[in-house]
C-alpha cells in the first residue's frame, strides 16, 4: 500500500485539507530525499532554531531557499559546467531538494553559507494575543453574596 486514501476525511470535514496534504507530502518527500544532503536541526534558545545543511561544492547562486504555506524548501541545482572524466566520484554532484515543515509562528530570519555549510536561522514569534497573561487578583472587592441580598430584603 503506497498511498493513503483521504477521501472520507475530505467528505466529512472542513479545514483539514492542510493536514491531509502534510501527510501526503511527508510520505512522498521522504522517498525522494533519501538523506541527501545531510542536515542538523539545532535549538539555540527557547525561541530560536537553526537548520544546517552540508552543501559542499555548491555556490550561493546555485542554492534557492523559499517558504510557502509553512514549508521551508531548500534547492540546490548545479550550474552546467565542464564535463570531467572521473576514475572515482565519491562526492555527490547532483541537484537536491529538501523540505522542512514549519510549525505555526516559525519565521525564517536569514541564511549563511560558510565552509560548505548552509545555516538557516529560524525564530518562533508568538503574537501578543496568544501569549499567556497573568490576571491580578484584587485584595478588597465589593462582591455581593447571593444570600446577603435576600437577607437584606427580609429585614426591610
């Protein structure tokens, strides 16, 4: 069984199309990626992350980084160069595409290419309306008790 039939999900629900495409995209991207290029995902602090890909031999002009619908895509395409006659070719010299699904509120802030390592910086920016708030408790408040009003009415 190579595919997942999500037709019942589409028929009986609204708004789950992104979940279905995520499931389908994950299955297909894992088969294509096959581990190239290798990468690390690092937690820098509570709200900062970094993805580092080993892209030895690629120049800045041969790399493309894009974000669309919370999916970070890194592509590498070699420029047409001279043909070489190798006795052994152990260094991968092929085009690649690596995708990363980003959680809500994760933003890409920049990218650096140093010594064959592409580092993509990410930050988690939660909107103020979604951050937890502390509610102060008043010391002396005029709270009417339910039974107190009834007692005042009977006394009058």
